C-alpha cells in the first residue's frame, strides 16, 4: 500500500499546488521574482512580502512536489516493476513543468508557454490520479465479479463520462488562454460582453472571453447530463453515484463564481475559487472514468518484482 498512499498524497499535494499557482496571475505576481531559477532576488528564502509571497511561494511548493515525485518514482522503481515506466514518465512531466515555468519567466509570460504550463500541470495531476488507481490492492474474485456487473449496468453511460472529461479539458484550455492573453476582464457586462449590450464585439480578446463563457455554458450542460445519466445507471455503485451527485453542485458553483469574478472585478479569492472549481471538476470526472474502467486480477508484484509469493486470481469464465 506504500506506493498507493504515496500517489494519493502526491495527487493531493499537486491539487494544492495548482491552487497556489492559481493565485499568482490574479495578484499580478507572475514576474515578482525576475530569475527563472530556484531563487528570488538572489535568495532561496527571500522576504515573503508582496508579489514574492505568491510567486516564490508557488516555486517553493513546486519544489516540494518535485521532491515528493522523486520519492514516488523511486518507490515505484523498487516495489512495482510493472510501473517503472510510469514512474519515470511522472518524473519527466515534473521536470518539463519546471522548465516551462522557467521559460515563462525568462520570456516574460509568453501566452502559449504560460498556457502550456497550466495544461501540463493538469495533465500531471490526472496522471497522478491514474497512478493512485493503478496501485490499489489487487481485487478479489468477488470484487471483480461485482465490478463487472456494475460496468454492465453502467453500459453506454460511460461515454458521457468521456464526454465530460473532454469538455472540461477544452474549457481548461480556453480558460488558460483567457487568463494569459489578458482577456479575463475585457467583458464587464453580464450576460452580454459590454455594458452597452454587445454580445460579440470585434476585438479578438473580447471574442475569446465570450467563447470561454459560451463553452462554459456548453460544458455545464454536458456535464450535468452526464451526471444524470451516470447517476441513473449506478444505483448499486455508491462511489461513482456520489461523484455524479457532486458534479452538478460543482458546475453550479463554477457558473456562479465565473459571474462573480467579472462582477467583483476579479476579486482574488473569487478568481482563485473559480480556478479551484475547474481543477475539482477535472479531478472528479477523471476519477469517475478510472473508477469505471475494466479491472483484471493480474499478478500483484512484490517489492523485488518476484511473483512467486503471490497468488494469481483468475476471473471465473
């Protein structure tokens, strides 16, 4: 269970890191530390005041996650021979994320680099969730039979989970572009873009903002339908049904926080809450997809990769 618990802890730490990172842009602290390295104004631990508190705090949190990832990779290498490749993949994602962060500062917030930094962070988060699911204890024959029965009851409703994942990821992309192209506050009207009731003005950033809003509505509709479809088919699957019940609550919260972000002129706690809601929806639907994936008995490997001391459990035909 060590690698499973460590993966869970790493995923929770990355979620916290995403929230910390979400405070940097709204507080206009992205270039509070001019060096694209581990230090800020020449110090590893500078006075944590002003924008340095947010920007360097984000860096310190990222360093902590990096150390945690090294521990997870080493644990997978030593204890799970079948997952060594995934362990090194995770380490590579962390290194790439750090490099994108450095490039972001080096080249003064180039929008496509900043957007890639955010999306890679979400991808790393999703991969950690996947590792946490993969390292669960091997299921018994009874658990496998129950799981297969529940999957049959779910049926094609699982396609709605895939659709929800895709919609949320595209909305994350649009949100990142809106943030890093400076389009977050170019439409001050609600629901129209401008205060003189224009819905789709000529300016590109205003159109991007409205596309983000429009796709957000579409995402809310699709994910709500997905939640209803999944909830109807998972009456005997409490964990998945609970996720289906939580999803519409998060969707409503996201819509309200999006409106409040504009109306409050991007008040930082509200803007960060909006970002946290997006990350939560992403984690929720990824978890639903992984929970409903097909499981097999397989062979649970020991610390040295030796299978002789473990019993291979076959699924009844």
